């Protein structure tokens, strides 16, 4: 075993209201500089939808992430030779049109225009060129347009649906959408690190946060293509790449990241996971159907004595291990198994997990108004959001896993309804609890941490102990494998 610590996250999508407060707080702190106007390290997307940048999930277009060829794990983008061949022209790089051209308005025209019969206006101008522009896109251009033919129907995830499922999904009376907030996943097998020809991107040994060394970055932008989630951005003013830093300066002082702290819906959880780094390559090589389970198996029990011994041997402080024991992420991902990674088939092993949204209860249309569904707690059989769509997003296409998660979420909802309202028979509640594979105690615990958590319940932020982390880093070296980068212990001097 080669135990490492990783700061990890869970987003509860049932609680996200799409207010974008998280995006604005991040923008105000980190990306309000020249050259970063279009950067949204945190953005909230409407699903079904094309996302930001447009169609980022279409790896036929962008070639991000990894693929397995002849039992080898290779970047989908290109090999070493292709890196230098395409270093001055990358055909798979998103353009400004895939994001949007940032703009402002010539407000001075409102005051300085000469006297005229016409009302002066503030024309939009590009923040890049300074020339007038026609506004055609923005960071949340498809916000709330879940049923639109332009955005929702072009969602790459809908390719798995048959024509009838697509038709039913987009009927007006059955229209539905949900929100997905996205930040950097701080992956265990990051494509951005492996793609960077300058070696400017690195993963911190003490917490797993991925950062870009601004001194080493040469602006080749291959990292942008290598990241399948398109969470690395190019600063056109500095000529350097930038990305989400998970607010590590805040975490080092015991504060939650800005987007986490400001979240209105309280959908976000943060904690430490311990994982076996020796399993990274094998996990990334398994089939799409089995990759979620393999991902879970990498995460180890922080109470296990062998795990603790290996962690301490690698320089992980006992306080970090104690934080891992209290981590809400461990319970969501490993114990309860209700949090899932976004597009695990990209094989970067992301460490941001999502609890998928429950099926909406606004279902039927009676006359001119919408009404509640006849089955208030909708069943999987009457699902209006096809499970195949949710499986495409969160389980690499494995519908069995998404069904298991939904059974648990529904069982918790029915359990609390029966307990508080008493309109559901005890035997029905017991049957659903049993079928979901949970206990009543687990159902109560899931309800408590998702509905009534305190700040301390949601954010278990360890002391990173920078002085000890530096000592640990001095005794380790970055070891490159076919599957990316991992940390390995340096041999003792003289061996």
C-alpha cells in the first residue's frame, strides 16, 4: 500500500438552486484581473444542456482525458511526438467562441454624447480588443433552458437515449432540468499534468490540490486540451494557464473555500480521503462499467491499522488521519455509496463527487396549470429523467449503480415522510429500507447530514501543517507512470 491524503468534495445536486452565488464569490476573489474575465473556475450548468465551454463533454471534439489501448493507458489527445508536432497549433483547443468574448459597455457615451434627438446608449465593447461586439454568448447563456431545442437537445449525454425517451423528456408538461456546479476535480490521474510539456502543473503531496507553477508555465495550452472537464484556462494577458486552486490559502487558515462558504443551498461538503496510490493505474484501466466500483475500492478505511501505518510512513500527520476519520466525504462515497464522480469514463479519477438529484415531483398537467404527480414520491419505473441519462453522467453508463443510489435516496425520503407525516405504512417504509440495502440508522444519518448539517459537519478542514508538509515533500519525488503522476518515496541515501 502507498497511502496518500486527498482533500475531496461532495456536491448534493438536490439542494442546488442555481443561484450562482458560488460563481460570483470565486470570480470576485480570483478571476477579476485582466486576461481572466472569461474564466469561471466555478460555474453552474443547467442539465440537459451544452455546458461551459460549449459541448465540453464531447471528447470527440476536444480529445480530453485518457483511453485504454492494448492494455496501456494513453492520453486521448496525443502522444509525446504529437505534443511537439502540435505545440504551435492545437486543433482540439477550445476557442474564444466556445467560451464567450468578454465585454463591457461604453458607459461614458451616456454622458459625453453630443446633444441629439436620440437617446444615447452604452454600446458593448470587447474587453480583449476594445472594439464593438455583438453579444452572442455568455458564461450562463443556456441557464434554465433545460427544454430548449438549441441547448438541451445538443447535450452530448442524450446520445444514449432512444428517440422516444428524447421526445418524452422534452415535452412541455414533462420538461425538467437540474443544476450541476463544476470546479476543478483535483483528479488522482489528471490529464492536465500528463499533457503539460513544460511540467508546470503539479499535485501537492500533503492535500492533493493541483496547481500551476506560473514561473514554469510557457503558455502552450496543451493542459487545456488534456483536461476533459475544461477546468484549465489561458490568461491572454499574462500568457499563463490558470485554474481552480481550491482556495488553499483559506483552507490553510481553517476556512472553507469561497464557493463552499458562500453556497446558499448548502450543497457542498469538504473533507479528507485516504487512498492507495498504487492502485491509480489499474483503476484507470478498468472498463467503463466497473470504474466507479474500482474508484471506491481505492479509497481506504482510515480506521484500519495497516492503512494508518502506511500513511504515517509516507509522512501523513496523525491529525490528517483523524480528519479523514471524521470526513463526511468518506461516509457519502465509501460507506453509504450515494455520491458518484462526474464522467468517470474520462479515467482521470476525479475526486469531486455528486449526489444525483431525485426525480422532480411536479409531473402532470391538468388543464392550464401544472400539478403534483399522482405518485408524490415518484418510482424508478415512472422516472421522467431517463436513468440512462443519469448513468451517462455519473457511472460510465452503469445503470445498476445509479438505480442503487436512487433506491437509497428514495428510501430516506419515504422513511422521513412516514415518520413525520404518518401517511405511509410502516411495512412500506421497512420494505423500501430493506430493498435499498440500508438500515434505519443509516437512513437517519443520511437525512441529518444532508438536511440539518452544521458548518463543522459539512467542512472537516484539517491543519495542513506546512512545516511538516515541506519536510515530507523533501523526502519524496514525483514519479511519472504511463497512467500519469504519483508520489513515491525516495530511496534512502546510499541505497
